[in-house]
C-alpha cells in the first residue's frame, strides 16, 4: 500500500467517524444543525488542498450573488458571503501555518500596517461598545472581507502570470462606456 492510499483511507475513516459521532450527538440532543459540522470540516479540508481554486471560485461567484433574507433582521448574500467566510478562515489558518507565505516586503508595507492598526482599533472599540453584539458582528464581517480580499490575494497572486490570468477574464473597461 502506498502512502497516498494509506492517507486516503485514513482521511475517509476520519471523516466517516466524525460524521457518525456528530450525527449521533445531533440526534441525541435534537440539534440537527450539528450535522453540518462534518460537511464544514470536509469543505475546509478540500479548500485547504485547493486554496487557489477556492479563491478563484469566490471571484467567479461575485457577479452571480443575490441577497437572501432569513428573517427581517438577518440577511446574507448567497453564495459569495459564505465563500468569503470560508476563504478568510482558510487563508488566516494558512498564514498561521506558514507565516512565510507573505514576503517580508509585503509584511512591512505601510498600507498593510495601517490596515492592521485599523483592525486593532476596531477590536478595541468592540470591547467598549454599548452594543457589543452588533459591534462584534460588524468587526467579524469586516474581518472576513479583509481575509478574502486582502490576505488571500497577497498569498495567491504571487506571480505576474496569475495576475494576468485573473485580469484577462475581466471585461474591457471601455466596454462599459459604450
């Protein structure tokens, strides 16, 4: 048995066991949303293996997104906000796993420094806010925008060829002036 086959069997057994345990716990507690945990773990693993593809999927989904309201006070854009959240979590985790994914020049750039400073200040204002839950939701929403549209491109678009490929799919700016 090769290492790849062994790894495949191990992962299949892990995700199968996770599904069985979480499904049993969901049935026992009658909290059926818990069944989504194994699928989220599987999606995270697939995204970890194909980070660049997931980022490009996010960019491709942006023009096709639509707003969906779960209730009068809760709405989201489908599918792009879910993909933004996944891309942000994946790329924050990847940055923690491999900090050298960002070059020293990028880490020392003044705009990135100001963005980190702004995010830190937003975190401080959440602590002292009179409506902490609303402020925390706002902070998290801005965090996944930063992760998806600042951190992910800095990690994915390292070569000029990838950037050219991305830009080649954009419409000609003169097209919109006609």
